């Protein structure tokens, strides 16, 4: 753990997409699915979490189509499409008893994968996962992050807005700004309508047969903790853990508390 | 050159500016008073009837969830004008084709209006401004593609006369499409689009034989676009497009004196100064090019055209031919200068009314424009005679 694990980058052709995938660490396989801002890959706090996991697991970090060097072909229009790419990825590496951890949109992907085929999955961690609608037509289950100004959106997403890794983008180089812009366009393309969910997914959550952890910031304003609890209730073998003083990205706002919850679950 | 009267049917009665963040999308409709609003609708429609009597054409548009434009369907005023006007062209600019749930219904409505008006319809299709993506819930990354798919489907629906066809495209699925009535104009009404900085879209419009229009664009950029399209057509070996394939909308005011015109244009200028909106509504990810959105994110670009020009003041607008005002002779000479600078255009879409201007003030400016300006310019510009895609240029014979 003290020395940094060396990571390798590979490129895979999966269906119509060219996928960039980072591999780091040794041990049983762990697939980490990043969220809409890829804080897991691009922030210091996120990299520390990966480093900790790499001490125990071989961590697979695919970049979603539209992120990093992964291409976004026209054939991909929904998160559902990407879940099939990641199922292909599990087959490609012949991963068995894999742990999957997904953050926000990555959590949605993890749930899509596990509902389609749980055979290669031993444990599932959904952190601030989106992807499901529980309420009625007039209920806003998932707050509209595109409608409000950046200050308000930051308050929705973070307990402490200053902990937003993107709190100040004014110093970004053009290249880095283009990368963030491309990520955001990708998420809009995939998640605008239906808004951050698949109407069918709720009714398939019973198919997740592995032990699951649903971990949530208690100050999450995009998907409130009651949303996370409802998620956990619909997955047969799931437990819910709330992380205090954290919003939609508990691993970024409270990395120690998050690690403690994750560590406890993975050790069970 | 053809001349059009345009008003956006704006709601001008606002609370103090510090009490709202935007005139668009989130302004509660409690601000709207139906008694005043009913008068406003009818006053604006009266302007179009006057325009028709004066020999002008009419242009209508639509926007959604906004006080800046009470036409939440352009089809409604267009339908009224199909009956209440008798002579002029009636232009809708346009149908938000990218955001429409059912383009075939649009084909039906436009065909009806073309018949009722005895073939006076000019049919515009627009991608829609970014605000519209919230009202329509249309995915911002899809609208450019959807616009052209919808145009193609509507043209196919208008021009198919041998029974139903099926359509299962990327965005829309329709079964057994068989539009009644067929349009009055054959094979179909003239088609227009609008555009900003997307040269490819402009070229596509003109190459298809349609009319490309721009609104409130400073003259250098207007000239760059119009000349860019002509240069592209030349490079593709196509015939030079006629001036009637290009249109421009400035703010316009005509007075008997310079002072009178200045007073009127200040009132039309309301459209520019009263356009408060929230920045995130102007730039949902995926609407503009990635590079421009990256600049927006990193603070290199903040407001866009409207913000940039609204801070410049009237003199800037006049120098750039975005606001054209003065005595009739002065306005005519400004328009001649504009025509020359951009390499020619065939339609002037004159925004002669905005904000809280009343009927009489608008009518006087419109009348001076129609009676004293238009006769000085009506011979200006070449008119396309053919229909359909621009044909290839004829090769010169070797001597």
C-alpha cells in the first residue's frame, strides 16, 4: 500500500467502440465504473481510493465511451447500450467473482450489468447510483442539474461545495476544458431523456443476486437518501449505509468514512 | 427584394428586474395578465393586417415558456393570417422541426395553411434556440440531426401522392404516412432555415434550394456567412445561388425625422435590452460545438451573441446594420449599403415592433417603411427561378 501500484493502459475494440481501459494492482478482479464527472479517475481523492483498492484487487478502470480516449460511436444512445459493452468486457478478460463498484452514473451501469447477468459478479457497490425512478409522474426523483445555475447545482451535489473537484474550472487549459466538455456532452447524450434513469430497471432489480452495498451521502440533493434506501430495498441482498456530511459523491467528500463502509462490506 | 413585417408578440409588463432571474423558462405565468394579453395578441395581429394592406409580407415565429414571445405556436397566428391577409407572403420562421414530437402533423398543418392562403406560405424550419430544449425536453446533442431528418420527412410527406409510405428512421417512426391535403404550391411551399455560425448548415440549406436566414448579426459576420456559402457553392461546382436564397433580420424604425426614428428604434431596442436569462439555459451541454462549450466552462466565453451585443449600445448596432433607422431616404441608403457589403440578399425581415410600442407608433413606422423605403429598393436583388437543389454550373466551352 505504501508504494504506488503501477497502472497499464490498454485499448479494446468492443462492438463499435474503441475503449480505453486502465488496469492497476494485483488480486481478485474489481471493476470500477466512474461517474459523470470521472472524479474517481481525475481527482486526487479519487486516485487515493483506487490506490487503496489496488493494494488488494486487480482494478479494471474502463473509460466510458466519450471519456478519455474511448470513442462514442453513433450506435450508443443509452446507458443500456454501454452496459452491454461492459458485459463484453467482463467476458473479454474472463473475469470471475468480480466486485463491481459504481459511482452515480457508474452505479447505474453496475445495476444494469448485474440485472442482465450476475454470473461473473460476486459483490456490488452502488454509491449515489442513479438509474431508477421510484416516484410518480410529478415526482422529481433525480434533481435537474441542467436547469439551475452552477452555484445551486454545486449545493445540490455537495454538502461542502468547496469540495467539488470542479469548483473552479477557470484555470483549465483548453485541452483539459475540451475533455470536461466532451464528458458532459456524453452524459447529456445518454441521460437527458429519460432523465438519468431507465424506466425498466426498477422492475429488474430483483435479478441482482450477489451481496450488495448501497452507500449514500446523507446530504445528497441530487438523489436524496430516501432514494438510496429505496434502491437498497429493491435489491434482494443489499444493505444501506449513509455517509454523514457528504452529498452525491460521498467518496470525494468523506473519503475516510466512505473507505470504512466499503472496507467493512468487502471484508464480510 | 421582398420585405416582411415582424413582431415577436413580447409581453412587456415586468416586475422590477431584481425580482426575477430570467424572462425565459422559469418566470411564473402569474406575471401575465390575460386581459392585457388578449389586447396585445390582437394588436399584433392588427399590425400584420396593416402590413398586408401596405404591400408588406408577414413573418411569424414561436418560442416556449417565455415572456419574450407569446406565440407558443407559430401555427396559430399563421392560420389567422392565412385568412385575414390577402396579398402578401406569410412566412413562419419557423416550425421547430427538431423539437416536434410529430413532423408529419406539421406537414399536414402547413399544407392546410398553404391551401387556405392560396399558396402564400413560406415554410421555415428551425433547430430552436437552446432555451427550447428545456421546454421540449429534446436532447441537446441531437437537434442538428433531427432538424434535417424532420425536413426530409416533411418534404417526402408533401410530395408523395401515390398512397402511404412507411418511415422508421433513427429518431422517428411513422406508419402508413399519407398526408391530406397536398400543398397548394407545387411541389411544395418554399423552405427556409435559420442559422448562426454553422456554415455547413447554411451551405446545406442553400444547396438544397432553400432560403437561409440570419437574425441580428453584425455585418462582418453576416457577410462572412453569406459569402462563405457562395464560395462553397462555387467550389462544389454549383450555380451561384440567387439573392432570394438569403434573408436577414435587423431591427427597423423609420421616422419623418432622424429624432423621431431614434425615439422609435429605442423602443424596438427593448427586444435587446430586455432579454434577461440564466447562462446555463443558454448553453446546455451538446447544443453548441464542443470547443465553444469548453470555453463556456472555463470562463473564456460567457454570454454569446445577445450578451455581447446588448452591452454595446445603439451606435454599435447602427454601424453594424443590426439596427437600421432614420428617415426613409437614410434607411434606404443603409439597406443599400448592407446589401452591397454582404454580397446581396433577397429578403429583409424587418422587426418593426417590440416591447411596449403601441399600434399607432408601430403603424407610422411601418407605413413610412412600406411607402417611402420599399419603393427605393424593390428592384434590388436576384430572384431564383428554378426549384429544388442548386444545379451544377454549366461549363464554359473552350474557345
